[in-house]
């Protein structure tokens, strides 16, 4: 092989690697404020997501806020006060459903918060207005509903499969229905920034157990994004180990059911489309022995080559 040929081969390899690195550049930064599904009230579902190199965060659910922000500050993710993160960095909230482990942080921290938008489906907003922000259970910090609205929060209804801009960010969101103990509903949020996407699912059971086609509809919608490598990751819950009987799943997933659902997605997106794909596991339910069992089962059942991420409270990562 001549020197020129070796030079050309090296040049091509370097160029290819540079191109690959550019293609794989992260699109979103994520700060988990809470990662569990109970019983620790200081660590319940809440994930900040923003375009990379910005501080324009949207909070995906809001079970825990203050404690999670404090953890992030301890880990040097944020170099400002807890109050500044809450009031200035968080631009709004996407609430998947109105169960307390997904909204308690929003409710409790509302007196210290700044004016911003809360995005949710109509049913979710009605539940929050009627049962929480109603001047009885809690002061009505919203801009509608019963009692005397203080108009700190603007409640914006999300219509299913309709793209909605997220105020004070460059991101948009599209909502999809989920079944969480049929007929109770939860929501998945497809967050978009430029040509990149991240998908967050609130609590959900499998289509098989829920007698639903909500996940099939969702997988069909996002399969092209997986195929084109525009979807950077999926946040999805696994609440119980495989030993949990179906009748006691209460609208949640096990490792078995998660893998069944992801096999459906792979079939739609194409063979090997999920190799190296980031799956962020949310809503792990204590006790600790169950969480350890879930992690082990997911590791053993990962026949799709997924990159499975178990987020830790207050520790940031990129998608």
C-alpha cells in the first residue's frame, strides 16, 4: 500500500468519525428531580428537560421539586439558589396525570414559584382545579376554576396529537393518550426541539393488560423518528418486577411488559432500530429489593440491545 493510499484511508476514517460524532451530538439535557414511584415523598416523578446549552427547562411531571433541585445543586448541576432554579430556569410544567406522586411538588411549591404555564389534557386540568387548586384543599394559583383564581399559573389544555409551543422555550410538545387503569387516562409527551425529539410517558399499563391500543398508536406515531434517529430517548416507567400479578399492576409496567411493548416498536421501526437506543426507566417503586430485581430483570431481558438508563435524583445526563 502506497503512502498516498494510506493517507487517503486515514483521511476517510477521520472524516467518517467526525461526521458520526456530529450526528450523535446531544440535543437535550435532563436533570431528574425525582425518579421513584413512591413512597419517598422527597423523590417522586419529575424530570427537567431543556435544549442543550440552555436553561430553558420544562418539567415533565412535578411530584418532587424543591428536594430535587437541592440535590442538583449539591451535585453542581446548578450554581444558583434553589429559588432561582424554581422561578427562572423552570419555564413550565407538563403534567401527565393528576395523581399526587406526579403533582405534589407543583402544589406545595406554588407559593414560592413564579408565573408560568401548566400544560395538561382537559381531564387532568379539571382534576387539578376541582381537587387541588380549589381554595379548599389548596389556594387556587390557577387562572380558572373554583374559588378565587390568583392567576399565577396559566392552565393550557393540550389536544391529543396536536403540536403546541412551550412558552419561553424553543420546544414544542405533542400529547398522546395512555391507559392507566382503564378507563383512567395518563399522557405521553413528545417533546421537539428543531429536528430532535424526546418522548416521556407518564404512568401506563401495557395494551395487553389494559385492553387498550394507546401504546400501539404511540409506537406507530414515533416509529419513523426512531428509524431516522431523530428520537433521542424514551422515558418510560417500570414499577414492578415480573412476579407482580396482572391484577395488582394498577396500570403499570413490569420488565416483561416493557420488553413486549418495545418489540412492537422495533417491528414498526425496523430490525435492529433500537440497538443502542436510550431507554430511561422511571417510576421504580420501593422497596429496594424490588428495585434491584427490576434492574436485574431488565438487564437479563434486554435482547434488543437497548441502552438502559436508571436516572439518579439530581444527576444530569444528555440525550
